[in-house]
């Protein structure tokens, strides 16, 4: 059997096997594309749901902060004489009173509280957008890593068949006195080494499935059926300056930090307002009963205005202003740090993408075809005793390593794309 026919058979077998796990058939499982994986994660990931619930809770705060405190309704019995058995009509001062009072913050305080709460709610909403980006990024990274490991299993299977063929050829040549026993032993050793690698990759394959399922909020052993073919086209990317500008405009993390700064500024202004007093307005109506002799007595109405006195300003209001100033400074530092981190993320992901893309192009256009031809040539030469077995093994090992690096380079390029998309504030580029 020539190597070209053998290679064709291997490719046909690989296409048939792509619908399988290494441990079983996934015929009824829907194909897990990266887009479908991201959609499942965004719908059911508990960490994202937790952040979304927090944002929804904070969205309910502003109207509470901007509303007056609840009024107080009071009832009372005043000036009851104890000597006459708490009678209601023995004394002219005895009366029943109903009153209501309303606390009123100093003008401007309610508006500042509502503004600060609104900005904090908007910042929380931006954390949801940021979490979506990070989750989509992580899912894409895990999906492509799974693809790389998944393909490595097929490469190992193909290599195992090739080594088995080589072992049979070496054994046949040894039996007819045209080969060495050392070649037979070397072939068996290579097969044993490959089985060890296969066992290791099966473990990695299962681990990657568990990691992806964790992001999708599915049981760790849920089957994942990968597509038969994956996109090997790697797009051109804009310049670093354009990406940095887009990140500055679109990244939810920066919008969140800016909202936090505005909220901290409002809290500072509110703390300064606490130097001014709040008020309480009240009114009451008092009922008096007629005397025991039937003499009528008029009712009373009263009004009240009370003001709190901020007489401990040095220990209370001044310290609150210091606190809010420090919080505002902290948020400004956080924005500066976030900007630097995003700049680094974009530059790093872009560098990795360009390097991986160039490496993948070299494998695709030159290295792999040459390595494949080298294997074919050395195998043919070995069959007619024009080269030794060691050269065949060396050519096969190079072909094996380059195939592995081919898929790893493709996976790393797509992973860098996912990191770059999240860094600039988009779920995809």
C-alpha cells in the first residue's frame, strides 16, 4: 500500500471520526460552535446572572434616594390627671391629640442622593456589559483550546497507524534478512511512546470539556460535539492606534469607572451639604371633651418646625467630606489603572495574534506540505532500502510535531482575537 493511498484513507477516516469523542459517538448532540457556546454561556452562566441581579437591584435605588422620608403619624393623650383616675373631662388641659410630621432635607440633598444612586446604578449596568465581554472571551478561548486538543487526538491516531505500518514493514524486512532487529524494537518503542502521549491528551481533552462546560453552566461530563470543519481564515486587524481609540470609546470597564467618578463627586457634594441643617414640619389637632357639667371646651391645633443642629461638624461633617474626597481620588486612580490595563491588553493580544497568524501561515503554505513530502519520500526510500529506519522516524516525528503546532497556532490566533475583542469592548471582531 503506497503512502499516498494510505494518507487518503487516513484523511477519510479523520473526517468520519470528527463527529466522535475519543470515548463515544455524539450523533444526537447539536454541534457546539463558538457562537452557540457563547450564547449558552450568556444565557445561563451563574456568575453573569449574579452580576445582572446586582445591577437590577441597584437600578431600584435612585427613586428611593430621591423621595422624601416617610411622614410620621402620632397619637397621644395629654395632661391626664392621675388624681381623678385618668379622666378625660376633669381638667381643662386634658386632651387627645393626633399629629403628623414630615422630615425635609436641606434643599438639594435629595437631588444629589438620587443623582449619585443613578450614576452608581449606571456603573453597575456597565459591569454587566463588561462581564458579558469577559465571559464571551473565556468561552472562545476554552473552545479553541478544546479544538486544538481534539485535533491532536486525530493526529495521534493517524501517526499511530503510520507507525504500525512502519513496524510491519520493519518486521517483514527483518524476517527476510533485509533489516535489523533494532528497527523492529525502535518501531515498538515509538508506538509505546505515542500511546503514552495519547493517554495524556485524552486527559487534557476531558479537562478542557469540563472547563468549557463550567462556563456554560452544564455538568462537567456533558458531551461536546465539535464541528467537522473549523474556519482557518484569520482576518486582517486594524492598527494598534485604531484599536486603542476604539477601546477608549467602547470598553464598558472605562464607562463604569467614569460613572463611579461622577457618583463619587455627587457623594462629595452631598457631604458638603450636610453642613446645612435638615427640617421637620409638624402639625397636630387636639380634641377636648365637655366638662362633667356639660360646658363646651374648644379643640386645639398646633404647628411645629424643628431643625437639627450640626454642632459636631469638626468630628462628623468634616470627616465625611474627607472620606468622600478620598473615595473620589480612589475612583480616579482606578480609571487611570483601567486605562493602562486596557492599553496593555490590546497591545499584547495584537502582538500575539500577529505572531500566531504569521506562524500559522508558514505552517499552512510551506512547512506542512514539505514535511508531508519528506515523510512520503523517506518511507518510499526505506521500503527500497535507500535510507535507514532512523531517518523515517525522524521525518515522521517532524511531521507529527508540525501538525500539532499547526493547530496550536490556529487556536492561539483565535484566542488572541477573542482577547482583543474583549479588550476593545466588542464580543467579536
